[in-house]
């Protein structure tokens, strides 16, 4: 799977019986721990970064350091092991942890350069900055709503990227091309592209266009659900995440 | 990849959730949504007609939810009555979600209808038709559990349709015809299906839906257990609001119907007759034992009220009795009085 982060190591799915992503980060097996960490960072680093930039009004450089430091602190302080699913959603908990972390860092009159055997993760901050330029976010946006919204964007963006990788690797580039033209670029175009127009442009018939789009959308849905499942801390949270991402009007 | 805009994100969320029910049905647009799923307008290319397609949310795509959805469709399909929306088909999407199609009802939701029609006689005629449909369901062992104006549609030709049997319960020992087997009754004595629906974009005159939203606890498992609350605040009987499942029966729907009737009286305004208020009070008694025994009894009392007959729920005084009889037979009484007056005039004129 292609993430914006590049942590290295082969992808390893959690066993279905795993308790959670959260507990995976404290697992004695380093491979499980590594994978849990990758998922955690891939799912949340952009919402964290954007929250720092918008809500905490951190400069670009400060936000980069704070993002790195936040994830390191999560691991070093075993904060995640104190997460109680009965009391809050994981996202809410994480955002609260972020607030506490930033507040403490600022109280300490400057950032501590964290490292602790974890090192800095290569994160594509430029892409996050690019997204911030594209997205209109009011400074006074409710922090929870902002974090949720950026989490939605992060998960959907990852699913699109994964779809592109999978489609190209399996010789289905035309399907992704149509998906990209119709479902990613299309919504912003006026007039919207049509099946017939795309068929003419690409020299294929309309049925091929609709079938390819249908297939790409089905795969996109499956990938998105898979990403949500692996980043959820429990079955209940997975369902809540699917609802929040796909079925909730507030997002 | 450059960032996805809000517009694209919104579109991709819809794309991910959009059902693909195969070649026969083409999904056109979402028309209602609920805690458990969505209803779409879809085109049935086989029969060349529009239908309503109800599909579970992706978050509810597990085997239990699918089983419950099929069960709901069966309960619904077993209730063949002009006042209940007919089910056409049930199937499964490529992603495993169960869907079913039903008649696409074109009309006005009862809450909107009530705002447009404040004539009590008209509203009571609608009410009687609702009672007919609910009484039919009760006769087949099905309790609606979510009766409210948002779940009733009034068609252009006056037809009245009771919608959304999603939280219906079947009573043990009885079965709806057409395959609505009470499978869960064997397990825990009751059966319950998916949550309620609310219309998109506040379009109350299009299709299905609600004002107050149906409560359905997402933490609840596939079957309802004591303590589970399903229904809509404001229309839920006390035993339902308390999650007292053992006490839910036909009288639970009687309570909701009483609340609908109360809404009619409020919409009409003015000073309602005491007998009508007593009728509503009887239907909405907190204790089910003190309510009407069933919807038929409630409907009979409403019919009595409309016809000027004595209402069971109200003990009238001698004066009220005389006034009611006088009003009921006002036409012959007026004729007799007119006749007497004419005779008197003739007598007086003849004497002068």
C-alpha cells in the first residue's frame, strides 16, 4: 500500500482477532508494533498537522516538529494504552491528547526535539500544505469538526491513492483514468464530464466507460472500508467510522 | 497527489456509499435516510417504472443486519393491504448489502398534509384509513412501533399509506402472511428490524419520512432486548420509551395513533369537543390497560364521534346527551320545527 508516509517494512495485516490498533502499538511483537504505528500515522498525521496549522496557528516549521513530536510522545508515554473505548471515540481521544501535548510543549517554552529510538518519520508535509491552500477552513472552526473533516479527507485521499496503485499494478489503468476524470476531477468541472464525452475522448464505447467506472468505484469502496477497518480500534468503532465517513451529513 | 477539494470529497463519499443493484435497477437519487440505511429512487428497467430502493448502510453490512433486513422485507411483504406500501423485490448488492424495492409513493407526508388541511372531518377520514391499515397489521401479528405523521403518506387521490415498518415487531404465535415468519420469536419472543428514516433536504412532500427522528440505539445487537428503546419521542408509548418490551403490544400503536390525533386537534385549532378530547386521553393513557384494547376500538370511537353517536371514552351529562342527539338529528328536527312553524303561521293567519 502506498502511504504518504514511508516507514518501510512489508505490509502486514492485523489478524482479524486483534483487539485494536491502539493495543497494537504496545504489542511486544516489533513487527505488529511497527505496522500499528504505520497505520496510526498514515491515518492521522495530516489531520494532526492541519489542526496544528489552523487551530493552534503554528508556523509551517513548528507544525512539522510538533507533528513528529506528538507521535513520538504517544509511543514514549504509552498514552494510547490509557485509551478507554467506553469513554470516547479514538479520534476524540487523539485530538485531546494533541491539545494536551501542544499545550505542554508551549508551556515548556519551546519544543523539545524528540527522538527516543523512534526518529523522525518522513512525512510529506508539502502535500499537506498544498491541501491547506486548496481547502477553505475558517480559523474559528470547531476543533473536533476540523479534525473530523481532515480525517475524512485523509482517509479518502489514501483510498484514492491506493486505488491508483492497485489499478496500475493490475493493468487496469484505464479504469483508474476514468475514475480520476469522472469522480475526482469531474465534480469541480463545469460542465461535468459525461460518459459519452469520455468514451469519445478515450476512443472506447460508453458501455466500457460505465463498466470501468462501476468496477473502479467498487474497488474504491472496498479499499476505503479496508483502510477504515485497519485503523479502527474495535468493530463498534469501525461501524461508527463508516457511518461518520459515508453516512453522516455533518462531514 | 494534490489535495482533494471539499466538493470532490463530498462526491467520493457518495460514490463509496452508492448502491449498485445490478442491471435491472438504476439508482437515481437518495430520497430518505435513517440510522440503518437509505432509500433511493431507482428505475426498474424490466418493468419500466420508478421504485423506492431501500438499502442498508455499509456500516450495517454484517450478516446479522442482512438477516434482519430480509426479515423486515418479509414482514412488510406479508402485509398486503391498500394502506401499506407494497414490496416488489429483495436482493443483495455486489458488496453484500441487502436491499429491497417497494412502490415509490408520490404524495404528501401527513405532517405536511396537516398543515395544508385543517378541516377536522378530512383529517378524521385520513385517521380512519390509518387505523384500517394498522388494524390489518395487528390482525397479522405485526406492531408498527413507529407510527407518526412522518411515516404516513397521503396520495393525490386521497389514498393513505402507512410507511416504514423498519422497527416493526411481530407478536409471538402469529405470523404475517406471505412468509413473514416469526423467526426471532423462537429465540426471544419478538422480532424487530431496522431503524427509521428521515427525508433528505427537508422535502416532506416527496417520499417517506419523519419529523422527529426515530430513535434506534446503534449499540444494540441484532435483536431487541429489554431496555432497548426504538421509536420516536413524542409518539412513543411510556412502555416503549422505558424499553419494556414485554409490555409492547397493539396498545402501543394505539398510543401513537392517539398522539397523531392530538396533533390533528392542535392543527385544527379552536375549542375541541370534550368527547374528542376524552377519546384522545383514552388512547394516550400512560397505562396500556386503561387504553382502548385495540385499534379497531379506537377507530370505532372515532367513527362514532364523526357520526354524532356516543363515544365510549366519554361519559356525557344529560344536557350533553340531549345536545348531541339534537345535533345528530338536526335535519329532521329542523324540518319538524319548520313544519310546526308554518302550521302555526297558517293557524294565526286563518284566525285573523
